C-alpha cells in the first residue's frame, strides 16, 4: 500500500508539474500561498526547518488543528497523526501515549519510552491502572510529534518511541496591532456525556517590552456512552485548568526574552472507577483528586550579531499528585493513598552557526540536569501510614550531555550527527530499602545517531537515519515489590533504521496551492525489554529478551484557497523474538494498521470551512485485551482485534471583518454512524456518536 500510494502520487505530481522550476528555499510554499501540514516549521528537531525537510518523521499541529478537533481530552488531538495511538482509556485519568507500537499504561507507562514535554519541561507519571499525562487541550497552541528514537539526542536517552512537545499559548497570540488588551471568552458543549467547557483568556501588553497572559478553564462531563448504548464506568469528571504567563523582551531589537509561566490542572471526582485503564469493576471505586502543575522560567538570546551564540536556558518544576480516599479495593479493604512525582529540571543549550559560500553548519550542544522524587504512601482508615510496594518511593538524579551537528550543503544535502550520554543515580526510599533489601543503582546510557536528507531536485528528496538508544530502568521497575527487587535489570536497547522520500510543490491544480507527501519506513531491533512477572507475592520486573518492530508511515497534504486534504497511513508490525512459548508471536502493544483521510472545502468570501474525516483500522493480529500479561510480551494465546471504521464531520465560521468580527463558531459530529469499536491496544471501547458545538468571542481594546 505504501509503495502504491507513494508511487502514484509521484507519477501524478511529475506528470502535472512537468519541468516547472521553483526556488529551493524552505519557505517558498509560504511565499507562494498555502502552507500544508508538512510545510510547517519544526522547532524541536535542532535548527529550525520545515517538517518535510527534516530527516525524521515529524508532525506539527497548530492552533487551527486544535480548534477543529474540539477535543475534550488530550488524546483527541492525535486522531489524525500517523504513528500515534492513545492507549488505556478515553477517561480523563486513563490516557497514555503509544508511538509505533511502543508505550502502554502499565510497565512504567509511556513516560520512560516516550518523552513528553510542556514548554521544555519533561512530564512523567506512572501509577498502576492510571494514565500518564493530565492536562487540558485549551492550554496549548502547538504540538510537535517527533517519531522514533533519533529524538533521544536532544531530549533524553530511552525515547524508543519518540518525543511529544506541547507549547502553551502566549499573550502575543491574541494581542492585535494597536491594541493593548484582549479578552477571549469561549464555551463548548458536546452531547455525549453532556460535556461542557467554559474558558476565558485575558492578554495584556504592558508596554513595548512586556506582555502578560492569564487563562482559566472549567470542563465537566457525565459518563459518556459507547456505540452499543452502554455508559463507560468512571468516565465522568470535572476539572479546572489555568495558565499564567509573562514575557519580557529586551536588548537589541528586543531579541532577548525571559518567560515565567505556571499552569495547573485540578480534577476532584468521587466514586471513580479504581481502574482508569480498562473496565475492571472488580477493583471497586475511589474518590480521586489529581493535581498536575508546572512552573517554568526560561531565557532565550539568539545574539543575532554573533553566529557562535544562540542561547536557550530554562529551570522548571513539575508536580503531579494523586490523592485517593474512601476506596474499596476488590470490594473489601478501605484504603487511603497518596501518589506523586516531583521533578526539578535545568536545561542549557547553545547553537553555533558556521556559514560558507555553499554551506551552513549548526552545532547544538548542551547539558540537562534533573532531580525527581517519587512518593507513595497508603493508609488503612484504622491503621497507620506505610509505603506502597507497588509504587515504591525513591529519588532519581540525572545528568545529560548532548551534541548535535547539522550540516547543509547547497540547500540540497543535510547531514545530522548526534550523541548523548545520560548518567543517573537512583536511590530507593527508606521503606523499599528496609523491606526489599534495595540498594542504590548508578548507571549510564548512550544515544548516538546519524541522519541524512538529499533533495534530488526542487520537488523530490530522499532521507535515512540510523539511531541507537538505551533506556535505563525506572524507579518503579527497580524497586517494586519488597520480596523481589529488580536490581539486576539490564538497560533496554534499541537499534532503529529509517529510510524514506519526500515530494512537494506548488501551483499543482491552481495558482497558490501546495502539495506535499512524506513516506517513512522504519525497522527497530529491541533487546532486553523489561517486563513484569505474573501476579504473585514475588512480583518484580525482569528482562525478557528481544523484539522487532517495523512498518511504514505515509503523511500527505494538499492545501489551496478552496480545497484541502490530509492523508495519514500507519502500518506497524511487531514480533517477539525471545526463545520460548511466545517466539514469533505478535506483540500486544502494536496498533492496528490505520488510514485516516480528511477532505475539506473553504468559502473564503463567507469565512466558512467544512469537511469530513474517515478513519479505518484494519484487523489487528493481536489485542491487548486478549492477554493477561504485560505489554512487553503477549501471552501464548493470541486474540485478534476487529477492524472498524468511523466517519467525522466538521465545520467552522471565523468572520474576519464586519459586525461579527472576533466571533468563532465550530461544529462537529464524531463517529456519526455510532460505531462500537475499540483500538487493538486500548483497554476500553471508544465514544459513540457525539455532536459538538463551540462558540468564542474576542474583545480588543
């Protein structure tokens, strides 16, 4: 399918485009008119470049994409992103990420194999039967998804699946020229679960150098209904979220910037399902209060008159706390418990630029330091507090050193080489050390890579990469269960190979339009995967051996004044290569092959946009529901997952002038035919038919 789709697209492109010449500038599409999904600027892969000219699979979601989805939870933002699947549940407490078959809600969640950042601050959370990322889509204006372990160089060893970067809103996103204040009010409603959102954003320009943003959101929903008419237990919630952010600019041309921000997500819900990842009613219910907060102080100085300096520095604090009360575990014991992760992190990096008559060279190097505390205390109502052996306490200190060099010759050849070393010092908490005979663990991990992209002509390019990364065991994996601490765990290792090609051009069907296509094939050899033993008193983590994951991703986009279309295809296969009962069987973390096609139209004179999206998932060879073992290796019994298809519709109205200027209306219908389906690697069935309506109004003065 990949070869046929790509080959057909190339033939059509060549036939229609002929010998038409274009300038070889990366911003040519923007100069000529429309900018497709693949021609958006990528900031998180090193030197600034557009996605299609990056020798790595990258997707950039902007504010328009976020608005169009009208997502109630973070997972709703990724429905059209190739290679990304949400696992666990659509419950607000149950979402986690999977990229290219790597990542699950158990076995240290996705955070140790997929790095998630908010404005550069790493977020990590792991708790049994819980998701890993708690936030609201309203806080963000941009999301970058960098797939594959090549991202480890800049963000941390062990990013076997890749990196997801969230970027929060700024005051400048709302302040108009000549206006010093902006107030944006927004409200959303969706029929499935009677979901409601109330949002307010206030932006102020204090002077020519300083600006301030404050936003607050309140979102609530009852239990939502599945395609078969039943309600998903524990999917109801209410949550507050907010962001305050100040920016000060100074220096020559105000190019230096200092930003201070604080964001918070707070949800307090009673009688929640104890198991947020999968319908496990036997576990009982619990009153659960989740607070996630992030504070960041950052500094940027591009030093435009000195090519040797382009400095970025930041200090961040992340705190995720889960308070559980009045819980009935397995229908008997009443348990109170507090779980948490607190992380301090400091980043410093610089980019030195060297240029010649026919080349540019960007050398990015830096250091990353972090300190993480993992806390977990349980208490019987009539007893005393004690550490949780399934959530052991401990500290994680890390030092990362990295360097990445990017050489661009004649705007045709791009060569990127990088190396990262992470050094860690782990200590167990007092209880884990006393009960489990746990000890300090010090180790290091290395992540080298090399990548290349060559533009054969103005419209066609080829690329490839080789990347190695090592994932160190987490605190959870090292110290879980007092009767079987896992101090002898080896590092997980990944050798990843990618190859692909790109096509792009303008003025294909009409003047000013843009077409782009990127195809990526990948092959990932994994060694010493870490898995949890079967349930029992001696439960602990151990290395299970080898696995192989390979596949193809196709991302295409067309954009014009009147018509736009996007295509995303993901085909991933994964096999267990460990000798024994499971040898050769498909891994249960591998998503179904999936194709997503969106087609839309615009009426510029009326500021209207509308269209639809079709998603089809093919039958998967294995299902996470078909195994009781952990996500690393399927059980001997392989249960396929059924194919499914959904259809979504969307429409928006954004008047740019006249009496309704400043208004915005969004309408959508998700799963219009009320399909009853479940992703192969999800633990719950998905939402049934849902109507969505959003109204927003901005006032400027």
